[in-house]
C-alpha cells in the first residue's frame, strides 16, 4: 500500500470530524439566533415592526414596493402586528432550544444524542419541505438541504464513534 493511500485514509476521519464540528457550530449559532429572535418577537411591538418594514420598503431594499417579496413581508407583518405571533415565538424558542441541547450533547460525544439528533433533524426537514411546498420558499429548501447534510454527518460520526472502542 502506498504512503499516499495511507495518508488519505488517515486524513478522511479528521476531515469528517472537522466538517462535523463546523456543521454543529452552524446549528448552534442557528439555534441561538432562533432563541434570540423569539425573545425579540416577544419584546417588539407590532407598530415598531410596521415602521421597520416601511423603512425597508421605502428604500427598495427588497426590490419594488409592489413586488412579491414586499407583498409577503407586508402580509407577514400584518399578521405579526395583529398579535398572532404566539406560534412564531413558540416555534422559534422550541426549535432553537432543541438545536442547542443536541449540539451540546453531540459535542460531548454523548452516544444517545446521535439517534435523537437524526430523528429531530429529520422532523425539521419534513416540516421545512412541507412548508416550502406550501409557500414556495427557496430558503426553506436550502435549510432542508443543510439539515440533510448535517444528518449525514451525524450518522457518519455516530458510526465512527461506535467503531472506536476507546469512547464511551
């Protein structure tokens, strides 16, 4: 066997571990951002959100004020301002908290967390794909693809962890 082959085989687990840690960092930051957003949604009034949307639309930051993106933003803002934000706050808080707990457990290589993380991320993917089909959101499709990539990395890391007799 050549030295190059041995070196490539030895580098693969390090590369996988590095990708795994980067994916966990992204998920951790995402979870923290969701928790912070849930807190902000609780604290910000509907009128303040309307003012912010008006500024964004007035400066054409989302394209024309009568464009599709602007209409979706205004519709979402109207629903938010009407006080119908309980679902968004609960969803973001629970989603963010689950992500943070799973990230911490996976960083500590706690074996029972791997299957739980795979199932939880699978549920998130199912929701994202269903909601993307309903709304036509490209962002949700991107997030689903990212979650699928993380699921693959979690499964690979779990398989490697189970093979290593030195880990608990």
